[in-house]
């Protein structure tokens, strides 16, 4: 049963060949189970320690996530999956910009009443400025 925050079968088929395999060591928790744990953690924002047990030990999921991130596994996987999708015409690279205007409230303008200057000036504060000089 695929749950809400888990990879579907087609998604896993794309990702599975791009996940590194360990040659030696202890018996591993299944890669799909661990990846689903990573996806669950990222999508829900919970802490690693609160990860449901169905994804395996939280420390295993956390350790593999960190290792894959440092080794660039996620970046390479994204690039390869994007290249495959682009080659098959599944990606539309049209980019649109939004030029929405957001108006500020009249009191946000730092002016005095009736549009006149309030006598206050806007100072630029820099991290290196000495507070005694200001």
C-alpha cells in the first residue's frame, strides 16, 4: 500500500537505478523504505527521531540522507531524470514571470501627515558601523 508521502511505483522505477548500492557491511534496510522515509521527513517537516518505524531506524534514514547529500546523489539523480524527461519531451521549459504589484499601506511610507516630510530620515545601517558614530 502506497501512502500519501511515499514514492509511487513509476517514481521508484526512475529513481532506483540511481541509488548507490553498498557492496559490504550489515544487511541493509531496503532502499525504497529508506528513501520513502526521507521523502516523508522532507514533506512533513518532522524531526528525524519522530520518523515512523515503518521506514526503518531513524538513524539509518538520517545517515543515508546525509551521505547521499554529501556525495551528490540527489543532484545527479535530478539531473539524470530531468535529462530523460527532456529527451522524451515530457518537460515544457516555458518560464513565466509574475509582475504582481503589492501596494503598501499609507502609513508604511514614513511621511508625516498630509504627505509632508516628517523630519525623520531613513538611515542605512551596516553591520560594520560603529554605534557611537551613528
